[in-house]
């Protein structure tokens, strides 16, 4: 069953066509890689899928529902959640607080300015909700291997742990589809292996994964299927073994690394 369908999406910026009639299909339970050289249109495609850009033409379907006009926040609330190349964290807040705030915002809770201030004034019902949220936040931190860092400010965490926390923030919103933008970017081999293990565990919990990643060993090793873009167009798709031997990919992409 298709969870996500990208139908002939084109994205133009004035006279520049960044993405041209791209069609993608992500089935429930898959890990799908989206790859291509710099300037291929990967990030633009991600921005279209996640709602940060509205395509010039084409449509985005999630669980069969047309979400082309849905803004990013509403996509998050129906289970389409993404991370970014740069760590999007509240640097002064602890790892635990980052997870809590993401959970509250996704669930329609308090805004950031109130989230940690009003807890002592909450009603009995609100306190019960807070306890449940705290329990889930601790579970997420444990799942991503950062429970021992929960009281550390996000900005004080090393790069690899910040990236892991960013994934934890996304997971705290309860995604059906998790879109990861270069999840192992800038990581050591050891850190990257931890992320790879985490992605497998995420999928095992029923979350479908779509990822952009320049580390081809990671993409080819983890993906069930791979889509390849070049100059804004899809030039290949298939299992990693098929894509790696596709002559168009070799000429347009693989030969450049």
C-alpha cells in the first residue's frame, strides 16, 4: 500500500525549473533513499513533500489524501514529519525539554513560551497529561540512546548527539512517515552506524522512512528502494543493486564521486 505518492511534481523559481515532473511512490513500511549530485533537486523535492514549498504543478498524496495545499504544521499533525540538514533545536533547553516541546506542539499543546512555566498551575487533568508527556519523552530519549543526556543543554551536545536528538524530536510527534535530510551528515563512522541502527529500529516500529543522504554506502546499505535525481529529473529507480548498475546513474552521478 502506498503511503506517499508524489505525482508529476514540478517546481519552478522564475525561469529556473528545480524539479521537473517528478513522480515518487513510497510504500508503507519501506526505507526509501532519494539521491543525486548537488543541485539535483533533492532538497527542493523534500520541501515540496513536507509543505515548505507548493509545487508549480503536480500533487502530493498521503494515505490517498491530497495534501498539496496543506501547510507544514498540518502535515506534521497527520504524520508527515521531517528533519533538516542543520540541527533545528532549542539550544538553551535540555534534550528532554526539546522532546517535550515538540510533543506538545504536535499535539496542539502549549506554545514554547508557556510550555515549561505553567506546569505548576495546571489542573489535575493537565497534570496527568504532563506526566504522560514526560513519560513518553523519556521513552524517546531512551530509544535514541540519549537518556543519560536528558538534562544537558542541546547546544552543549556534540554534533552526532544533536543529530540524534533532532531525530528524537521528530519521533516525539508520532510520525507515520519520517523524512530525514542527511541524517548522518558530518558524523564519524561510529556515529553514522548508530543512526543506521536507529533507522532500522524506527522502521521496525512501523514508521516509514524517506531519506536524503550523500553517504552512498549508507543509502545503498539501508534502503529498500532508491530514487535518483539529476538536474531536477528522476533518472532511475529500483533496488540499490539495480540503481548502482544503471548506466544513466553511473554517467550522471556515480562517476562523479
